C-alpha cells in the first residue's frame, strides 16, 4: 500500500491494577508513552484482560462515584456488567454488548458484575474508554445508550465469516448505532485465521488498535494478544492479516484540540471547572444514587 499509516509503537500491557474489587485492568492510557492528548478524543483506556472470577454472592465492582465532562464507554467481551446512574438509567450488558454513558453535566453511577454472573463466576474480559467531550458539549444532559451486539453494524468480509462490528462511525458504508459528539470510529474486527481486512482513517485522526484475542500481522508487524498498536498521524491505510482467529478493538477519532484539566472522575477544560464540579457533587447537584 502506498499510503500506509505508520506504526509509532506496539505497547505491551502495563502491570494490572484493580478498579474497585471487580475490574482488574491494564491502564494503557493516559500514561507511559501515550499522554493525555495523544489519543484524543479517547482520553483513557482501561483494558481488563481475560480473568476467571470465582463465584461470589456479593457482586464485585465499583460503588457510587461521580463523573462529569466526558463519556464512559464499556465494552464487554466476556462476563456481564450491571450499571445504575443518578439520571435514572440502568442496564446490563453481556458478551459483545456496549454501554455508552454520557456523563456530560454530571451524574453519579455504580458499576458491578451482574448478579447471576457473580453467583456463577467465570471468564471476564472488558474495556472501558473515557471519551472526551468538546467544550460546547461538556455540560450536555446525561445520556445512556445501551448498544446490544445485534444492533451494531456487521460488515462481512469476502470469506463470509469474518466481519467488522461497527459500534460507532462507519466502515465501508456500514454504520454503527452509537451517537457521538465528535467524529470517531469504534469497531471490533472479528477475523478468522487467514482472513485479511483493510481499514482507512484520515491521517490526522488519532488511531490505535488493541488485540483482545488471537494474533495478527498489522502493516507487516506481528502483534500479540493484549498488545496495543499506536499509529503515527501519517498515512491512512491499515492492513490486518489474522494469523489466528482474532478480535481487535479499533479506535480512530478526530482530535479535540482544547485544553484538558483532568482530576479523578472529572474531565474539564479548566481547573476552575474541575473545582466547580467538585462543589456541585458536594452540593448534591449530581443527584442521588443508593449504594
Ligand atoms: Mn465510573
């Protein structure tokens, strides 16, 4: 390909840490060689690689906490996750599903393993992204999009078995159901061993791939399971050749070129806005949610 998007780095999973007692994650960014702007509009990616949870009568997870100024996007690969928020939304996502929560002006939520999954235990694998909002949408009303696997766009490749699962944005005319505030593409490519796919994104879009299953050769470089490929902002085309049955999360978006003030669960443009968000939480303006 003449217009290949160049690989900047292939990044091994950073040491895992626990979020609450339910999510064992590798914090790929921000941090390390990917600073808080490098993957904008994607600010954070926590990757929960495969883990077996033992049965538990008490669902594991994270209790009530606030968010403001961005969106949390949770992608379940294995296991089931329950969500409740102070805007009155709740939902359960299972294998292959996504929840896309717009915190916007601010809310409280809690995230747990779903009750029956907790009781039986089992394989768990997920990704949580924090997608930034531009200044003009930071105060947007909280919103919750539950995106079942069936509702996603499915673009089948020539082998009729491999496909691109489009969550947001578009792949060769197949659209994803998620509504977003800035232009971005979020896919899972699910390729059978031996299959190939070509993706294309504008050079200025920040772009990265996470191999969640299997192994693939990406623009000529072999990439193993649980590794992240960061691309330079040069060239457009990415070729993926699956050397095993493989699942790859694809992120590509137009950067939001604005200042970032990030503190804990708040992602604002200025420190004054962060202080205001903390004051609003303390004043009860983010609503009420039972533990
Ligand atoms: Mn949260």
